[in-house]
C-alpha cells in the first residue's frame, strides 16, 4: 500500500484555511481583513511542505543513492504548491478576507485572475 505524497496535506490544509477564513469574514461583517492571516498560514504551510519534501529526498538518497520518478513528481508538486502559495498571497493583498462591496473593480479583476491561477495550480499539486 503506498502512502500519499508528503506535501499533499499542506495543499489541502492551505485551501481549507482559505475557505474557512472567507466564511469567517462574511460572518464578521465590514471592517475585518483576514488576508494577512491567510498569507501567514500559507507561507507557514509552504515551509512545512518544502521541509517534508527535502527530508523525504534526503532519506531516500541516503538509502538508495538514486532518484526515481516519484522524486521528480514530488519536486514538481512542491513547485506548483509554491506557485499556489504565491497566488494566495497576491489574492490576500487584493481582496481576500474583505467584503466584496468594499473592493474596487481593479482589485476584483486581480482577485478573480489570481484565484483562477491558484485553482489551476492546485490540480498538478494534488497529483504529485
């Protein structure tokens, strides 16, 4: 039985925290901004994910002294995970965690574009 890739859980947690804070913001009303909290949590999870992948590669290298396809997929998944984390940080600066009526049209456009990019990066990050 094979276990899931080590960096899959942070990606899921990353988007779960984002969705939770979006719901919290809607319930809290105007004047609240959880965008920075999402960015901090995202950065933390990216660091944890990177450390897990590096530890996995170090242990595997010390045992077998060769890289397999799953190692390359693990690194590719980490790279897309980093891209999704950057996208969430950008979204955090352009409206995530704030009420939609308080955002300007330019912020909403950036928010929508980067959210789409983040969702597209989520697909390969989960498959690695």
